[in-house]
């Protein structure tokens, strides 16, 4: 089996919670047209034509994971060097999201790219890219000052994919419920 950059397993907040996230992304995120607001669990992932083969294993694994509430309250950043940064919102509770990711990773253990970063897997909801340390700090302060916490029940994970063409966008292809 192979993994591709046109496929992922993600957490997507309910669409009725998107507005404040998208307001930030419209200003800062060059990927707003390709990706919906999401928290990546597995990327790259298997091609869409393998989803039906994987579905039963994911359904079985996810039955043992109870739904839980996610809170989006803190804006943070990753540094990429040379004063380049990614802005992101911290989804909490981090430990439950990491546990979920660990359990589904057992099904497709080679889809561990997000775990190979220096500090390991860090759940996050990207909202943009920015340059300059001073610009970053002022932006985060302003965004945080105006941010109102978003809460939602995580009761499913989602398989998304896109065509291999340059301008294609990710679309929801399969929903895997949590719990029984």
C-alpha cells in the first residue's frame, strides 16, 4: 500500500463554527482555498481508492474511542527559521487528540509523517503563515485579544482527498464515527 499527499485523515470543526477561523485564514492563510479548517491526524494518507479497504479497521478502532469536546482557545505558532512562522490554534485536550491519533496510526503505521517532527505529533489547526518576529508577536497578541473560544464535540474523524491537479481542493469523502 502507498501513501499520497492528496489524502488525509482529519478532524473538521462543524461548519457553523468556521466563521472566526476563516476570518483569520482569509488574511493569513495561502492554503485557504485548498484545505477546509482542520486538525491533521494522518498526512499523507492512503489514496482514495483504498478507503473502502481501510474503512472496517477504522470503524472497529474508533468504536473504542469515546467522543469528547474540543476547545480552540489559544493562538500559537511554529517557527520555520529565517523569521518565517505558521500561525495556529491549539486544540485541547491535546492528550486525547494524541491518543486518538496513536490508535488510528496502528492501522496504517507507515502514515506517520506528522509524528516525525522534532517534537513529535502536535495537534494544531493552522490559520496562516507570517514573516518577521515582531510582526508575528503583534499579530498573535491582536488575534488572541479578539479571539472567542470555540467548542465542539468531536464525534467523528474524516477522510479527505483531492485530485492530483495543481488547483484541486480537499473534499470530505468518508466519515468515521467515534464511540458505539
